[in-house]
C-alpha cells in the first residue's frame, strides 16, 4: 500500500493542512509506505521544516517536475499569468501516480487524474485547506473525491446539502494545522506599545477581494492614523504573479505595486507572502481582523476578537452562506464610514459579536482532546482497510 501526500502549488500555505496527517500516520505505523510529493523547492523546504527528522526516515520525500520538453516550453510561456506547471505536472508524472493506492491532497486540481487521465483505481482524499465559506469550496467537484476530511459540522452539512456528497465519504476530523502552529508566534512582528494592532488580510480573487478597489485607501488611512499599528499580510497568492486570474469566475486583475510610503510608515508592517504569513503568527498577534473573504478569519477566531469586513464590491449578501463569516463583525459598505466603524469595532465586539464568533468557531471546528492530525490519520487508515 502506497499513500502519497501531494503538495502542488506555487506557495506553501497548504502544507500545514495535511502534512501533520502524514506525520501522524508514520507514527501510527499503519503498515503502508508513506510518501510526500512536492513540485518545487519552496514546498520541499517547508515539508522539511515541519516534518523534521521524519522526512527521509519514516516518510519518503519525492520531488516531481516537468519531464517533457513541451511541458517546460508551455510552462515558461504561461507561468507568469497562469499556474501552468501545476497542471502539467500531472501529465508528466502519470507513472508515479499510477503506482499509488491513495493520494491525499489539499486542493482540487488533482482530480484531473480521474477526469482526464482515467486513474480510476486511485483513491483521492481531500483534506481541504481552511474552514472558509466561499462558494468554490462547495462546488460540484467536491463530490468527485473518494473521501473528504472536514474540520467541522458546517463544512460537512454544506458538502452534503449543496454538492450531494455521500455522508459515508466524509470524516469530521478537526483542523490538523492547529497541531503544528505556535500559538504565541514570533514576538518581533510589532512592538507591544498599547496601540491596537490591525491585521488587513485581503483575498486575491478579483471579484471578491477588497484590495483592487479599496486597498490603497486603507493603507493611506493607516499612514495618517498612527494611533493604530497595521499588519498588511494579504493572502499569499495576491502578489505571487503580476496578474491574478480566478477560475470560479473568469476574472483577471492586477494587484500592482506597494508604494514606498507604505513601506516607510513606522506603524505598518508589510508581508506579501513570507513563511510567517502561513503560520498563524499574524492572526494570533492582531487585536482586530480586517478582511473580506479569506478563510483566515476562522483561524483568527481561535481566540475571539473584534473583526471588521470590507464590502468593496457592493454585494448584497443577505443570508448567503458564502459570506457567513461577515456575521463576526460590522461590514463597511462605504469607505467614508471606515474610520468610524473601526473605532466602534471593539465596543461592538464586547456587546454583540463575541458570542456569535464563538458559535461560528464551534460550527467550523470540531476539536477534541485528541489531536486533529491523529483523527485524520485514523480516517485514512480505515479507508485503507475498506474495499473500494
């Protein structure tokens, strides 16, 4: 039995969501060969950092690449605007994927192994990567996985109700990322001088993100209001390429550059995609969360605190479950109201939003005394023992 955990992305933010499961399976001694496959050096380095001595000892690390000259040519031509390598790596490594019994992934592009390349024998397990509410997390592709590991009842119910996933193919296992992050985080991010620390965490999707319309206005506001400190740590993919293209709705936009005046502002810390932005260091450090649709809001709610959301797209969300996280705090519909709502956020949190946030967290994360990574490892082990 060969079980492989695949990391196939430009950035490292998905590694902490499923590598802890591989480590738990190796410790359990499930009687299977445990592999981790990566598709670039950045991912390999992160696997070694989080995996420690287990990598190369109880877990085999395999680095996949583009083997075909045609694939390398296409990737070279397209990579600046689209994740060509991420898709071509499947075709170029079909023999490797055919050799596996179970493939564990945190994203959905791997489904091409079934839909395009006919690897019907391969069981693909989806760990997901985050506990967010966006519609793309509950599209019809979710029903194509052989098994899905979910963080809590909210995810389970939406997968069953909206995508038709068989409940028998879902295991609720908690959130393995919580098993490997340091709750304290690095102490050097910003001085603790009594000023509130705001984390601005915009998403990359052009049709949902606050960055393209309001982002620079927000940075300007903090330059002019140094009674706050700001951590500007967007989703790691926002500035990864010169253009951002979304697949759930065909939209393209340009994130642009960060002006020098923002980098020089003593009350602003900017991180456009370092490793620290994937470790929950910023969500743990901040006093106030400021964002739009990123699933990091739920990691922030590990400890309920004030939140403020940005409706720059003038969306009429109503009771839309794709924006359920906007129940955790006030929503800014007009930038003219931004300063006033930010000032009121801490009072409103104590009076209104704290119990709502606790309920939201409990619906999103089914946590027990048993580590989530071990629960997920046992679910995969059971899948190994069951017939197809």
